[in-house]
């Protein structure tokens, strides 16, 4: 079972690939891109964060997949709360499009805060929210 995880809740765009069965799970890759642009404002500017996620999400996911040596995934997990609405929208939209393009079911049942690989296996090929 291989899962792509996507996180865009604030000012970091990140993706990871996890692989395993049951309680035996290994992190195959992790890519984190931090947005330094907010430093000049003294805090995170939501609109700037969302736009930065738009430009970063595809390269970050591609790099995570490449680092893991993975061309395919069985499921996609994405953060949908809490966080900045615009930033979350970028991650959720990308995850749904990625799942659809890979012929996974973008309308799969949604499981909130369920991080176990065992439950991810039950939803293989689908999209779930973490």
C-alpha cells in the first residue's frame, strides 16, 4: 500500500509518500517547501500563502514521488482542516485532481483524522482527508 500525503494548511507546501502494511509503515520520501516571503510582513499573509501553494504544489508532489521512486500510489491523503481556507483549497483541489487523473475515485468516502495505514488500505485507490 502506497499513500501520497499532501499538506498545505498554512505557509509550507509539503508532500510525503508512505508505504507499508498494517503497523509496518515506512516513509519513502518527504518534501517540504517553506515560504520565506512572509518574513517581511511579520506573519503569514493568507492570500500570498495560497498563491505560493499554487506554484509549489506540483513540483513538491513530483519531487516526493521521484524521491520515493514511485510512479503510482494507492491512495491520496490531504489536510482539509484546520488551516487557512485558501491554502487548504489548493491542497484539496490538487489532491482531487491528482486522484482523478490517476483514475482513483475522487468521490471516495472521506475519513477525518484517521491516520492508520490499515484503514488507508481499505480505501485503496481513493481519496481521504487527514
